[in-house]
C-alpha cells in the first residue's frame, strides 16, 4: 500500500495521489467499485475525485454527441476498435455528467492536467473537435464519477481496499478494458489470484 502521509515532515499531511490509479482488491466491499480501476483526478485533504476506466457501456460516443446536438463526421471514428468509441461508466455519482480523458496535446475551455501526458476536459468544445475528427488522437468519454469525502479514501487505503499504481497512455487508450486491472497489477508484479482479503497493513 502506498504511504499517503508525509510522516517525515508532518504525519497528518496527506501526499496527493492525483494522477495515480486505484485497483480494487478483494477487500473492496462496495459493489460500485468491485474489480474496478479508478484514475484519481484529484486528491487532497478535503476529498478525492476519480473516474472508473474499465467499465464500457452500451452507450456509444455517437449516442452522446447526438444527445447534445453535435453532428458527427462519418470518418471521425473510422478504424477505431469498439472499446475506443463506447462511453464508460465513471462512477456512481452524477451519471449524466460527461468527462473526456485525452492526451496532453490539446487544451480546451475547461481542461485540467491529470498526469504528465493525460488531461481531463469537460467543456463542449472537446466534444465538437472529437466529432469533427480534429480533436485528440487518444480520448475516452466517461459518464459519471466517483467521489470521496475528507479522509474517506485514506481510510479505504488503510483497509487495503485499493492498490495504488501509476497510469500511462498505453493502458488507458490501447488496452481493452477487461484487461486493464490485470495489466496494471502485472506492472507491479501482482497477481490477483494471490491477493487475500486478509492482507496485512503495510
């Protein structure tokens, strides 16, 4: 488990995990997060916000764009695999709120940096550019999000409900969603079959 407290300088100060991923362990009892991979977009003493990135939905990007009145260039998504043109269930909160994760070459009206090479945009202009085929090369549309109040995520980490690991574009944009948990865990030398619900605290 990651050390989220700055014990050397201030034992009560939280080290931000923004831009990291959370992998749900067998200790995770909340069914909303069972087997989930969450990209943490924001994390500090006041709370956390993240997006589940391994739950594709039947709602396609075409459907979402049509719902908000944006016309689609017929060639915009040509050649992309199915998992690149579907939307994702981002979490149990505000299921109709949309987020676009994308590579870092584009900045829109409402964009925040999640990691060195991943950004998050929530404004209409990113959807318009994606529909035209002039937007980011790599993107993911997420509906809904996961949120934690102050201290809530830290408690779940202490209970070994999550494994913390890094994120990269290969996993986010070029790995099929059903393989993302295993691939992320493998990068840390972890096999899910060997995890126990009785894991000790680090």
